[in-house]
C-alpha cells in the first residue's frame, strides 16, 4: 500500500541558501508518514481517543542527493515496509521528475501516554494488507549511538510551547532544528548534508533543558542532547561533503 502526493515546495521550508534540503525534507517525511496512517483512520487525530495511545517516532534515517526550489513540483511517496509486534517501518522517497532527491526510513511505535509505555501495534488494529515488502537503498539503522569523551558542549536548548505537540512532548522535528543549530552559518556555506540519522531515546517535555554536545570523526558528526538527569534524550549522526 503506497501513499503518495505531488507537492509544490514553499518558501517557508527553505534554508539560508533559499533552497529546500534537510529541514524541508524532514518535514515532508513527517507529513507523508503521518498522512499514510491518517488516510486509513489510524493517525494521531484518532488513535489517542479511540485506543488511548499516540504514535511516537523513534528513529529516522535519510540520504540526501540534491536540493530543490520553488519552481518545480516534487513527488513524495511512502509505504510501510515492515511491521513487528511493536514497531512500524516506513520508507520514503522524494523525486523531482525522474531525479531522486532524497530517500529515507522511519521507525515508529505507539505509546500509552498515561502509562508512558510502548504498546503492541495490535492494539490499534492495523489492516492486514498494509505492508509493501520493498525497501529503499538506505542502510539499516545504526545499532547504538553512544557519546564518547570527545564530545564537546555546544549550547543548551529549553523546550518551549512551540516545541511540543499533541503528545505534550518535544516534537521530533524540533530535535532536527536543535541539532542543526549546533553548527554555524559558515559550516553550512561550506558543507552539504548528505546523511542524517536520528534516534529518539528519552522524551523531553515543556520547560526542560537539553544540553547539546558534538563529536567529530572526519566528515561525520555525532550529536547528543542530554537532559537534566544526564541521560541522552536524542542522538544523531550527520555526514557532510564539501561543496
């Protein structure tokens, strides 16, 4: 079962160079992934009231091949490539004509927000014909992301009202912004992000402070956000190449 849309990018989705890339692509990915489950009546507009749970995204991995502008329509597609007892995997592609701009994978689960625990997907009664057994060329998720002693402090982000969503925790896309803001403008003038993988480990809530640390290995960067208990709230790997 493929869910797909044609879309004309908007100026608000662009970055400092006036083009659509990492930030915009992640927003399209969230929209299309949420849209697929919304289209079958299993989105976050319904499952909290009907089943007492909410979809929570646990991992993203995305490969970026090119940027796009506002003059061309793009085609965004997603499908569930695999389900197990508690996890859903959705693939995603973004194309401009025949050109593949970006592809990715998303892992998600449903969480009882009152009990704060992961529930089985059987609780929300997904349709039997949901899975399409095709994968993008995106590699498997990194097994574990752990900080090393090389990690250096960059800045502290406080979770504000505009960061939270219906689950009353920090929305997954705001972690993307937070990690991207660990680098300065000169960095983005010199480098193009080709890969971005993020793991959501401990939820962050309103007024909580997250301390962002970065460690570098060549042109790969690992970033970690620590909460007040020194636990990792989220971690990511960013790979870049020079322009």
